[in-house]
């Protein structure tokens, strides 16, 4: 075989061929440079794209001089045509072709023998894209051909982008993986700078990588952002390495690029998800744990988990000691239940383990915790092998739930108490009225008179009880005025001093700079008196009774724990005794009506119930702190008033003389109508009594000129007092009316009065109270 005149060849062509056979992980061209076999690679147009040193030496030139040429550039036309036919047979047939070549070379002449195996190379789609030729002595041919075919297949079938570069970064080879990664066909990229693939901001960095590799350094897994042919950015991991020849010189560069866009996106989404989970867990206040079963095989607890119990993670025991340490901190009453639930969960009888227990903190305090565990790994028998879960401090939540239950219970009892008081007051109105008239018609001091007086006294005592019920039911607030609580405290103590023994000392700590609240002076004094008497009864052997005041700010944290309180500035009044204290077992019931621990006949159980109702009716709150054997403190919180209390002035009401009036009495209770009619007639008035609002409206429409005053019950079936009054006023804007109710002056009663009524009379009423209300209303008209 004789060579033709050698033509100039681009110096980068050799590197193009070398890189077309690089598998990325192993420098295949370097391997081929070191083998004695002659190796070349031709593309589909039968142009040389690779020639190793041994093949180029047979042609009498360097490998770079071969690339880009064809057989017609090196051999006689006859030989070149023959080689072309053999090449086409391999390409078109898709199978290797073997033939033998002999020629004379050297001085003295030597017969050279080569057996050539020409192997078609297919891409992943099965298309023939190149031809590999391996020439050797016949006995070496099989092994060499297998090696070269394997190397070629690695390159052509690789899903990664494998690019051959010159030392200055010009593309000389571009495999199928590169076409799929970047979208550029091989013909379009050859001869272009590889830096064009990089994002504008990263071109300088890619250029620097090329320079480092050209200097002999291998750079692995360098990540950057490249652009596809459509301009779409992709994230790639690059490996750039020098291609070294048999003599150790760097003749080109190999660049492998893996598209890691999807993986990086998934990693970012995972990190975001983990961050969100961490934020959610932190915001929830939950402590996280992860442990093996048995626990001695490994256990993890988060900082928050340890913090709930007052520890740091570093203070927690080792895994093998952890279970016993944990059991020691669970309340003994809760431990059996927790162990049963956990054992059922571990054995697979329940899918999730959720328990609420009390645990002892490092400082000795007990906290309520809720733990929820789930198995993330179970064995073939369903037994848990790995458990993850969360633990929450629910102490505050349990306290709030208990307060809400207590508040709801007190509201329900209050509604019942108010209803009972209403019905009793209606009955007492009739009893008091008839008893008083019976007295008036009897001889003073006589038997009938004394019987009527006894009935009257009993009814008055019953009326006091119903007033207490109304106080608890928050329906007994009669007056709203500025009240100086410091003055009220001193007045109450003055009254209490007469009932306290000499073995009880009273002290004051009235440090509130402002002590004025809006409310009913009598009811607020009743609160202090009842708390003082309650303290006295708690100290049968003497002690100390302390009254203190202060201005406090109730914040949202306090109000979450005490649902009956609202945020704001309050006057705090505390009443403290050094008595026997209140056991935990009954502390939740002390404000219930009729609940008492005193001996039968020693108390009604209404004192603290009335205190509770009055305080709540004044927009305030009350709580109690007590320890058995140490004493009790009641703290009352009342909203501060903006204006100061006026100086008290003595006043007396003088009943005016007046002519008899024509009165329309409206009440659904027959006993009340009968008694009230009799009392009004005894006072000299003419009375028309009807049973409901509609009857009153019908009568007034026909006889309005014959009615001087209307006495309206507030609560009646059908048309109530407020609706009736508004309808009467539409008929006669100047109508005069008095509101009568057994519920007391609550918010609803005040709203009716604000519509323009002339007065109010609280049931049960006697002759004097009724006369006073009637005369005042008539005089105001």
C-alpha cells in the first residue's frame, strides 16, 4: 500500500476522532494510542474522523494529518476504490467485513501484512453512523477488533453528551448524546467554540475550565448552566479532561456533560418541602422523635422534644437507657394506659399510637403532653421496627378546655337560676302584695296581722334568695355609676369587723393609683362582703385577712388561659386568707349555686355563686388560687372607669300627693295581676288588667284617653313588653309606661327603658315600692 502526497489537515481533526470514541469514564483514545494495532474511524461519508498513531505511522504522518481526509487522499485510485467498496459493504450490510492487505515497505524491502476488520457502528436508534477499522497481524486481529468495537459502541450509544475539543475549546466531535442534550446536530457544532453553550454569566467560568484541562488537570462534576439550541437553560454536570498520547503529550480535550436539570429541580423541591415541614413543625411547637424498636437500637429526639421536658438534647440518656428514663417521668396514674397503647401499636394491633399523659419536667413541674406515633417500618409479622412521631405540650390547651367547660357549665346553671328566680319573683309579688293588704285590713297586733307579718317576712327572705340567684345569673344589675373601690373596700371592712373575731387580723395593700370602676355600688360591696365572710369561715382558728388592689393589664396569653376574661386594663382586687385552703377535688365547683361544704343549715351555697354572677355582669373576671393548709386568694378583675366616682350624698324620697290615676296593668301571671291590681286599687287608682301585649294594644287603641299609665311586664308570650311599648308609642308618642320584670335590671331591661319608658319596678314589689314607681312616672309626665 503506497501513500499519496499528504495534504494539509486541520490540527483539531485528530482530537475529534479521539473524542468520538471516549466513553467519558475511561479515556478510550488514550487506550487506543497505546495499542500496536492500526485503528481508524470513518464517518458515514467515509471521511477519517480518527486515526491512532500506529495507523498514521504506516501512512508516514502524524494522526492529525489523517483526520478529515479519505482513502483517495492517501492511496492510488485503484486501491482507494477497492477500500471504498469494502467500506460500503460493511456500512450497507451492517456486518463486519474482513480482508487482507500486503505491501512492500522499507530499505531493505519488507513485505508488510495486515488483516483489516471493518466494523459498522450504530447509534441507539440502530442507524449506522460510523465505520471502525482495525488492522493487525492476523493472529492479533480478533482481540483488537473486539476492543475497538467496544470503545466505539460506548461512545455512540452513550446518553451523556460526549464532546471532543481542541486545546482552545473548539468542538471537533459531537456524539448522539450531545445532540439530544443540546439539540444541535453534529455538523452544526463542529468548528464552534464550546463556550457558546454556556449561559452568558458562566462563559468565563467554562473558558477557565478549558484552560485548566489544557494544562493537564481533570475537572470532575463541575456544575453550571448551559443553553440548548432553543435557548432553554439546562443544568449540567461537566467532566473535562485532557487527552494524552502515547508520548505523554496533550493533544486535545474530552468534555462529558450530564443534564441534571430534573434532578436538581427535584432536590430543590425536596429542600423546599423539608424547609416547609421544619417551619410547620417549629410553628406547631411539636417535638419530633424517631426510634428503632427495640429503642436501644437507636433513638433521635429533636431540641423541641427535649425542651418540652426542660432538658437539652445533650442531657438526654443514651438509647439503651432511654426507655426506663422515659417511664420514670410519666405520671404513675398514666403509665399503665400509655404502656398498653404502645404495646398494641408495636404489635400491629393498632396502626397509630396516640396518648395524652402527664410528664414530670426537669424542674419537677407536671406538664400534659400528647404524643402521636406511626410505624414507618414493620417486619413480616407486622411488628413495628422503626417509629417516628411528634409530641406536643398541651398543658395550656387542657387548661383552656377545662375553663371553657367550666364557663359553659356556669352559663347553663345561670340560665336555670335566672329562670327559677323569675318564676319565684312572680309568686313572691302576689304573696307580698296580699300579705301587706291583709296587714292593712287587720287590727295592728292582732292574730291576723301577726300572721300576715310572718308571711311578709318569709317572702322578703325568699326575695333575698332570688336576688342572689339573679346576681349569679348576671340579671340583677340595677345601677351603673362610677364607684371608688378603695372606699368600698374600707366600708366593707368596717362592716366585716363586727363579725370577725379578735383572732383575725385585717391588712390592706391598696396600691392601685386608679380605683374607679363602673357598676352597682351595692352589688360590688356585696362581692367584697361575701369574699370576706368566706375567708372568715375558712379561718376558724384565726389568721390574717388581706385586701389588696392594683392596676393590671390582661394580655392575650392570660385570656387564652381564662376564656371568661378579655384583654384590657383592669382594677385587680385580691382577697387573701391564711385558712384551710380549697382541695383540688372541689375547686371547680365553688361558684356553683347551692354548692357548699358547710354543715346543713350553716350556709345556702349562694355566696360565691352571687360573687361570680355580679363580677361577670360587670364585665369582669374572677379566679381563685388555693393550697390546702396554706390559704386562698380570690382575684377579681373589673374594667377601669375613665371618670372618677362622685362624692356620696344623702338623699330621701318624699312621696308626692296626687290624684287617682287610670292604669293599664299588663302581666301574663294571674297571681301578679290579682295582687298588683289589689295594691293599685288600695292606693286609690282605677285598674284595667290584661294578660298579654296584644290585649293591651287592643284596649289602648279603643280607650287611650282613659289610660294615664301602663305597667308592662317585660317577658310575656306572644307580644313581649318591649314590642308592646313600641306599638303603643306608635299609637300615642306621649304614652307613659313602667317596666316591671322578675329578671332584674339586666341589659335587655335597660334596652327597653332606653326606648323611652318612664320608670322601672323590680319584682317582687310591695305597696310602697309600687306606689313610688307609679307616682314618679306620673310626676315625670
